[in-house]
């Protein structure tokens, strides 16, 4: 069983990197993820918040979570036209 040793955002390559005790590593390209799953600035902002403040939560959301349900729960996009 792999044990997670570290999880951090690497500004040099714009990836959230997960390192395991067996020497393996997963690098999540944050730009590609934003381009693929974020539809508006609120969703991009939420992803950015997770990248910098909770990289483990970000990795869990991207690798195991349901991003659509997550975005519906935490973001709300209101039209400025009233």
C-alpha cells in the first residue's frame, strides 16, 4: 500500500505534486485541469484557492471527486443583469 509522503503546489511547473513512500509521484497539471473543468471565473477561483491553501483537497477532488457536484455546492454564478 502506498503512503503519501508530501503534497504541494510546484510554481515552477504549475503542478500539484503528490509523492509516495515507494518513490512514485503524481503531478497534476493545474492549467490543464482548469481549462477542462472550470466553466467560469468562480470555479477557477475556487480551484485556485484549493491549489494554494489545500493542495491535498485539490488532489482529492481532481483524482477522486465529482467536480460538478463540488462546484454546485461551493460556487454560485449570478448574472449582473437584473
